C-alpha cells in the first residue's frame, strides 16, 4: 500500500531517533527546563535571527493553537481566521471550547486579504453596539494555508500592518512551515517571517519529528505564566526533553530545511505525474499538498492500492482528494503511484 495520506504517516527522521537513544539515560529536569530544550531554543533564535525570542515546546498543533490563542486573548475576544483555516475547519471546535469564537472571513485561495481584515475591524468599531459583541482580538493564518497556498512577503506585510494599526497580534500556524519556506514559490525566509508576526510556531510533527511544535515569540512578549496556562490546557509534557532533543537535532546543520526541501521536490514530481495522466487539478498548490478531482467510480480501485485523504465532495459524481508528500517521501513511491494511475 502506497501512502500519500498525510505528512505524519511515518515515525521520525533517523537522526532524531539516534539523538533520543544517545541521550535516553541522561537524567534531566522536567517540563522543558532540560539542557536539550535550552540548546534547541538557542539554535532556533539563531535560525530566526531573533536573539530576544521566547520559545516554548508543545506536543501537537491543536494543543498549540488552543494554548496560544487562549493565552493571548481576553475572555471577551475572538480570533479572525479564514473559513478554510485549520482552526475553523479541522480542530473540532477546540478554540470555541476555550471560550473564544472563531470570527470567519471568506478568504481567497485559503488566504486572508489585509483589506478584508481591515474592513471587518473598521465595521466592528463603527457599530455603536460593538461592546455587546465578540471583540476581534487576534488574526490567525497558517503558512502554508490549509489549501497549500502561500502568502507573499508583501501580503504578509500588509496583513501585519493592519494588525499593528488595530493593536492586535498576528499569529502564524506553522505546522508545515518548513514545506512553505522551501517552496520555490516562497519569497520569505524564516527571519523575515519572524519579523512579520507577533507569534508563530515551527511545526515538528509533520516535518520529521515524532511529535512537537516550537512556539516562538520573536521579540519576546510571551504571556505571563505561560507554562501555567499550558498546564491548565493539559498540554504540558513532563518529559519535555523529548521535544528538546528533537528540535535540537532538527536545527543542527539545517536539517529542518534539508528534509523539508525533499517534500517539495517529491510534490513537483507528483504534479508531473498528474499532468502526464491528465488528472484534473482542483487547486494549484506550490507546496506538499496536492488536490485532484476524481470520479467516484474510480475511487474504490484506487483505495485498494493508495492511501489518500478525502477532502470534499465536488459534485454528485466526483470527489476532491488530497495527496501529501513529506520529508520521507521517495521518488520511487511517486513512480509507483504513476504506475497505479
């Protein structure tokens, strides 16, 4: 069975497993106070060119989004997100469960436009009854988006300018950050992205780690008693070393970027195969998520040999399905899919 179902369908990069084994019997303090977490934080500061950055390691994307958004918002505030955003669609109402409403905007190709965010904020404050409403207290985006698309540097600058004008934070979900930065369509570097938001996270779970995400406040400003907030959410890992060791390895010798690049290369090979086989592309994506429109009648046969993700119904006779490459995908697997198609 070939698997293009997601980018976390295998374990961890061998170098991370090796470091976990090498350090396994070294006693360390808990909850992220260990030497490996401190080393990883310093390497991430260097990679981001953000010497004053405050960093905290969490175990997964949903926990990270819930903790960061709840930690930064006041009780009466909500978070602005695209209707196709991950917190809007695929986190089972985790943000609403914390007591904060997701304020959805239509978006375009998965992205929020600065003008639309500005109009929402302007309209809100122009309403004489706005104190009876949910305040827009933060903007959430992801890089790449849920549809595999990317914000340009200019788009991100414009969005961040609106956030600063209204004094609300811009938060970037970086579950697939490496794959976004390594795309040939990206005009952003990690240091540039770090300067154009108030908080973001570097995804590890989908980019080579067993688990783990690194939350980065690039110019400081981590909420007071953030560790306590994390613990209240049940998201504090006692053996924080497990995360520290992995991120320390990922940010040694640019491993994170090297393995991210592999997913992009394999995705480009995938696109060539789809073009050769005259497959119908649903949306163009420059990253590791690729979407096809397939006849429903062909899906049972395909499912016998290939794992993929259902995305949405296209019409009565067709379905949008997603193929995802990762740091571990090989050219041989892509060619095997070609034979299946």
